[in-house]
């Protein structure tokens, strides 16, 4: 009588096979990644090519994506690396897929930098119960299964042949999917390049590699800063008043939700009543994330030639102002100055230890604490950089206030309850699970609080009109998506980002008896301006000239 071999403990209960072919596991994982990590990608595809009229093309794209993933994994997976690679891919896809599907996030290198520079409180706003559930179910569980599986041992010659066959099969599948729809793919890749950024985990991994390469290049760079505006000269009239500017760096405010710009809601009720307030209607940002935009705002490079890596090693306009004797103080209620204020006075207001206005979180209003003392006795930077550096005699001063502003996704946390004018509000950091209007309501309430903050800055400056030439400038670092086309938050690559992430408010308060020519402001209110105008504006206001900005327009002109 023949004897039947006992089943292994895995197959006996039908839970897991005893072992599995390496190539089969790679193919199954590739299919799994297509199915679970790319909902955001296919949502973008369907927005361009509706399924009902593009059935064949969509099916071919699913096959193409599977073929490409299969090919990539086959190139990366060999007997000793297979499990590590597949587990890493599944976990990365689970994490990044959540943010792409929930917020429309694209994980390019700029977004990775922005994430690395986000502080703990901001990061926790992004962690929701659904995030934990998804990562556990879609990431951790499959990763454990992969770890427990045993790969079949195959002779080297046969393994090599199987590898070649699967590589050729993956290439053939991709080709078969593309050929019948060649014209559509040509149009797709030419006109909708941005859609490829939504593929997970390919885009995040590519971005990590690019960021690592950029970091290595940075490591090889010299430690010394590249001087800029070395020819800068300052003209000061003995009869002129000292100058005092407060520059408010806004956070995540889009221009079309500002009452002064014609928004259907008056989200700027206090500024609307102020005299001598000007709002530029066509202002655009340098980037779509704080980490990119803030250094660009104060750089000598224009947006078109701005290079984030080079900017880290170059002096910025704040360095020039300090070298020319201006007191420069940066007060921060955001994550940091992103390196901009490393060589001037920096004061952090993210903690109750330094910010007297904290409840659920520390408020922007706290940055105005000790304002009078700041002007009466401005602190000096830890080290000076030139013989013309700030001294106790000079009174010219630039105060930068970096807001928490409308930082998402937890907009409902960005303002005290007294400013909750529009209800109901989305009380979640999972914006896609709230109705659109409640998301907008919470966002608009945060804009109303910024209106209160800016109005308070103006009132604080009014007391110094007799002894100083005063002005307030407010400009947001970037805008925000609020669910349009199922996209939330910000940080999309500039070329493909919607206008809502690039169109920002620029508001200036300049008293009628001040040094600024009101006509020069009014002439630009409906003209295109951008972050490129910040550096020439700061230099012009403080009477500093340099060849660096000789042909660059400022936001206003001084009276002659």
C-alpha cells in the first residue's frame, strides 16, 4: 500500500504554502502594489480619460503598470534580496499610498524635504486612525506573510533561465499594452506628465534616491557661504526717519480666499476697515511648499533660476541687510526659518516657554509679545559678519514674523474658537472624509484669524509713525488645495500644481504720510507680481543699492 506524505503545517490548514517560487512571489507582489497603492494614480488617469469611453486604454494602463512594476522588482530581487526588497516596497507603498489617496500628495524630493523639516506637532496632525489601520492591513500584514514564506531552492542555471524569461515576459506585457494604444499613450505622456508622479512606490523611491544623491553632493560642497551683493551700498539721509518694517511670512493662504481680493466671504473684516491697506490681486509664489518657498523668498535668485541646493550655500537678502547695519530679527511660530535666518537674530515662538499666547497650540499673536521692548532695545546677532554690522546707534529695523497661519490639514486647530465664524467645520485631519464645505469653513476661519493678527501688527506699528517710517508687508509662502479635483494640501511640483497652490496674497499697509509712493503700489495691484519682488523691495526700502537687483522690480517705490 502506498503511503501518503503528511501535509506541512502550512498546507494542512490551508493558510500558507510550504514554499513558493521566487518569480511567482515577485509577480504577486507587483500585482498587489498595482491594486493597493495606486488608487490615486488611477483617479488621476480617470479624470483625464473617463472609463466609459476609454475602457480598452484603461485596462491596458493597468497591464502596463503591472508590467513595469514586475520588471522593476525582477531587476531588484535575487535570492538574498527578495524578501527585504518586497517587504520594503509593500511598507513604502502602504504609507505613501495613504497620503496620495487621502490628500493627493506627490512624493517628489521637495515634498520629502518638506516632510523632514516638519516638526513633531505638524507631523502628528497627519496621523489619523485610518492611516494606522491602512498601514497595518495593507503594509504590515502582507510584510509578515512575505517574511514567513520560504523560497524554493532552484538550481542556478534554471533560476537564471527563469529570471530571463520573466524579464522578457514583463517587457513583452508592457509592449503589448502600449502598441494598440500608441497614439493615446503618446498624447498621455506628452500632455499629462504630472500623472506619473502619482505612481507608488516608484515615485517615492526615485525621490529618495534623488534626495540622497543631492545630499551627497551637498556633503561635498565647501562649508563657506558664497557672498552675494558684495557691491551693496546704503544711502541714508541725515534728515530721514529711521525705518521700521514688519514683514509677515504667511503660511498656506491662497489669494482667492482673502476678502480683500473679492472673495464672496469677507475673511478680512478688520483689514477691510483699515486705511492705507493695499492688496495685490495677481501675486504668485516661488514654490508650493514651505521648505522650498521660504528660502526662495529671500534669495537673490529668481524663481526661474532658483536652485535649492545652491541657495543653501549663498548669502540671502537678510545677510545683506544685516551687513549694512539693519537690525534683522526673525520671530518664528512655524517649524523654522529653513536656514534663512541662520546668521541674524532668531527667536522661536512654538513653545509656551517663549510664546505667552498658547492654548491648544501656540498662536501667532504671541509673536507680538514684547514688541515695544524689541524696538527700544533690539537684540544683536550672535556674531557679526562685517565692519558695517548692526550697532546700537542705528535704529533701522526689519522684523520678520513667520506664521503658523493656515497650515493643514488640521485647519480647525489654527485659530481660537472665538474666530469660528463659519460652521460646520471639518474637525479631522482626514480632509477627504469631510464634506468640502466643512473643510473650506475651517480654512476660512483660519484666514479670519490671520486678518486679526495682521490688523494687530498694523495697530502696533501705528504708535511709531511719528518716530519711524513704518510699513507692513504680508505675503504667503504658498497656497493650498481644498479638494478641487480630489487634491488637498500643497507641495505638488510647480509645473503641474493648480493655481490654488501658487496664487498667494500680498498685502501692504503703508500710512499716507509714510515714505512710500502710494501711486506706485496702486499701479501694480492688478499686475503680475511674485516672490521675486521681495528681495528688491527690502533693499529699496532701506536705501540699499546693488547690481544684483538693479533691473528687478520692487512692490513699491519710495517718494523722491
